[in-house]
């Protein structure tokens, strides 16, 4: 009896790409490899994706949506505590999904003055807004010294993104040291802002 393959769809192509990224890394992605994993030729994928960039954008959108879901689980009313919790959620997301995390930042959020490479995604922008709102509320309540909410939000994000990147570099840190480092960076930034 012949096995009937599921019909090809955009969702199937994106799922196959996600699996390829998780298993082999972002650099391993090519339309040829994605097609091979689906047992089709690379040109067959063009009915579902415009190009590799479109495919990676779809992965990034999904990952930003997952990060946003983590952020939405934070229910603290104190804006500084929310800022801390968002920072921890961000680092945890990076730790759990290192190659997908790299994929996310092929597409930057629009911070109000355009994305760095002109190629933002709505999900990236929306995900940035939630922690930025907590920072803005903390400034308004007098809990942070920094007066410009955009500068404060980008400063905090820069520190936390840098921390996440360092943790993904493959240093032989034990879990306790990593957790201590995460806490130290978050507290240093919260006090500094």
C-alpha cells in the first residue's frame, strides 16, 4: 500500500525549515535542503514562499510570537518587576532556542526610527513594545532615573540581548553561574536606569 504524503503547504515548509534550523543551525538553511526534507525540489517551494528571506521571516514571526506569549504570562503590576521578569523571559527564550533566537534577529523591531536594516517585522516591533511600556511606566512613577523611555528601553534591551548572546557563545558556565550572571546584569541595569 502506497503512503500518501500530506499536501505541501506554507505551514509545512515553515515547519520543515524550523526543524532544520533546530537540528542543523541557521547556516544550514537553503531552499534545496528544505525541499529535500519534504521530498520535493527547491523550485516546488516557490508556490509557498517567495524566497529564503520570506521563509526565515516566517520563522522569526513565529518565534517573536512565542516570546510575546512568555511576556504576556508576566502578571506583576509593579513596572520594575515586570521589566526584570521580561528580561529573564528573554534570556530564557534565547537559552532554550539558540538557533531560532539567531533567526529572530535577522529582522529587528522598529523602535520608532526604523529598523537597522530597514527590514522589521510587526511581531518584533510588538514584542519590543511590552517591555518598553513597563520601562515607561517605571519612569513615570519615578522609579527609574532615566527620563527618555526610548533610550532606557534600548539600553536595557542592548544589555539583555548582549547577555543572551554571551550565554549562547558556548562558554563552559555552569547553570548556577549563568543564573547569577543573569541576575547581576538585570539588577545592574535596573539600578543604572
